C-alpha cells in the first residue's frame, strides 16, 4: 500500500490559525464536500484531482474494508 498526502486548499480570512481551522471545519460541516484536491505521492509528485461527484458518492457508500484485497 502506498502513502499519499491529500490537501484541500481554501483561502480563509481569520485572526488566528485556530480560528481559520475552525472556520474551515464549519464550512466542511455545512457545505457540500469538496471535489477538488491536490494529492502528493511518496516521491513528492503532486497531482490535481477533480472527483466525479456521483462516482465519489458511490465509492463512499461502499465499505471497502470488507474487501480482502485491502487487508
């Protein structure tokens, strides 16, 4: 299994880093889940990924831990 760093970027105006994080959390809890991400692999190569919302929702609804290929 490989390791990836998935980054979601939002520009948020705030007085402190903690407030910015809380505002981000608030946005994620109320708004639709973002569909654009930056994904960095183990070699440091970054790829911009835009998910197909329908396919992403289908993937999220399946328990992938039940697949023996994931063990």
